[in-house]
């Protein structure tokens, strides 16, 4: 190819016989120099062996597979991504690097929730509660990446909105029983903090105990491992264990552990937190989990918080029961807030138990709620929850509360729920507040 290209420019045929040799002008010289420079690249593009198609090779595990696999491209950028990048042979995106220029199989999803609240305190409002974007990618059978970015309350940070990265981790899988993770990790205490998605939950609001004691959504940067063991055809044992950024000393009776959640880029001490959860499932539909968390919270790492939690999942036909209980112990102390000393409680705890019953009336089956619009697996779920939280065992405060929640939701498809519920919060110091709450949650 190089010989013939030069022949055309020097007016010499491919057999080497000179046809004409005109006076060479500066523009001609520039053209010849450019073609000489590009010719080796063109020759290399024609002769370079294709590297294996890593997109086609990626084989996601059935339980973690993205909902939609990325399309396999047949351009040079797909078969030889790095060489193609260097040579400028890019497809969609032109000179920009896109996700399709990176080998692997990927999926994009997330969930959305819009809420309406009418409280007995006179507050009536809509809340664009969450828009969560999730990105997952298999780079190889044994390399997986997952990220979750949340936009809360419309993400107007000047008016109470928030943008946060709740998960961003890479996983190296050695086998089913040992998978190594690093990045921003969800703390594996209880079930709900890990399975916190709005379209996954039956109720709109999270239990008090999972807002104040286990401050969901609770995450932190760190490293660790997870795995699953299958002793027989019906039994499963799973675990998660992580070393992460620990809590700060902002632990109070007013907000429990919520304000003590760690920063992503720094720590107030040299110590690190240890968290773990082991779950035992003797058969499908039954799981019991036990978790622990230990973290220093003062600046010299001399005071350690310890925390334990148990959780339950039980399913039998249309019935389901879920629950969690957690207990926190600290050596106490104080922290500064607005130039005042705030006492750190030595013990706090909470629990909840929530029951679900799923059904669909046959009289509604042919209507727009069911098969009338093609919703063949539509269902209603009635649910009830009772829970309690105490953020300081040593004294009675306004945060010592119990809650009762009754509700009903409708799911035309499994990942979309229209929810309505009535909630009563009872203060142990006296008084109660009621609220009617409705929401739309959609997973996509």
C-alpha cells in the first residue's frame, strides 16, 4: 500500500517506471509528507490482528446480570479499542471517549419516587423525593463495577436538595465464596440499608429505627469482601465484611447516629470502622441475619462505639414478614455544636416489624388495573408496621417515639408501586402526630 501511494504522488507506476517528474511545489511536498506519515498507520490498520471481543466474552452471573446488555459493535473501536483510540478510528462520540469504547457489558438503571404528605400539623406538600441513577458494568467474568448516584428533593442544594454518591465500588470475584470489594460501600447492618430502593419497599417511609439508629442510607469508603456458601440444595449462608471510614462524634439524643455518618474524603481520627453481616437461609423464603459494627468516634480513637443488629425475612405464599432490631453502646463524652457541649448517649436502640399480604381481586382482573391494559401480574399489597426508637436510654426525650403505619399499594408490574398509607408517630413524652402519605415509586 505504501509503494502505490507514493507512486501516485511521484507520478511513477507500481512497476517502478517513471511517467513524469514535474517540478515539486511546497504544497505538493506537504501532501507527500502527510501521506508518508499516514501510510504506516493505514498499513498497520489493515494488518494488525484483532484482539478478542471482550464485550462478547463477558458472561454476567444470573443473579447480578444487568437488565439490558450493551450492544456489541463491529467497528475497529470495538475489536481493538485501545489501538483504535490511538489511531482515531472511533465510532459514536467522535473524538470523545464513550462507554462503548471501553470493553465490557454494561447496564444503566435506577429508581424514582414522588411523594405527597398531608400531616395533622397542617403541612401539606409534594416532595420530589429521589431520582437515583445506577450504573453497572461487567469488564470480565470476574470483574464487576457498580455505582449509585442519588438526587434528593429535586437536588436544589440551596433549598434542601442533595446530590450524593451512595455506592461506587469495584468487585474482583475469585469464586462464589470470596469476592473482594473496594470503593464506597453500603454498611451491611440489617436488611433495609442494603435493600433500600423505593420501588423495593412496600411502604413509602422508612422505619424510625432505620432512620435514627441505623442511619439509612448509610455508606462509607473502604474495602472488604462478601461471599455465599451453599451447603445443600435449599440452604444458603452469606456474609459481608468491610473496613470503612468510621463515625464522627456527632452522636446525639436529637438525631441518633444520623449526623455522625462519615465523610467520603477524610476522617476525624486514624481509626477505622469494622462492619459485618452473616445471613442464614435454611430454605427459600426464610432468612435470619446478624450484624455487628465497631468504630472509633473521637479524634484520638480512644472511644469506640459498638453496635449489633438482627433482621428477619419470612415469606409463605401471599404473606411476608420483615423486621429489624438494633442496639448501640458508647462510652459517652461530648461534642461541640454551636459553641455548646452536647452529650453523647451511652445507649440507644430501636426495632420494627412489618407484615405484608399480597392479593388481587378477580373482579378487577379484566379492568385497566389488570389484564385490560396487559398487566397480567398486577397485585395489591396491604401492609402494617409497628416500631419504636429510643436515642438515649438514660433520659426521656422527644425522640423517644413509637410508630404505627397502615397502608396499601398497587403494583401493575413488580418494579412500579403506587402507595398510600396512614402513619401515626407517638411521642413518649406525650402527644402524637398523624399523616396521610402517598407516593409513586418506579424502578427502571
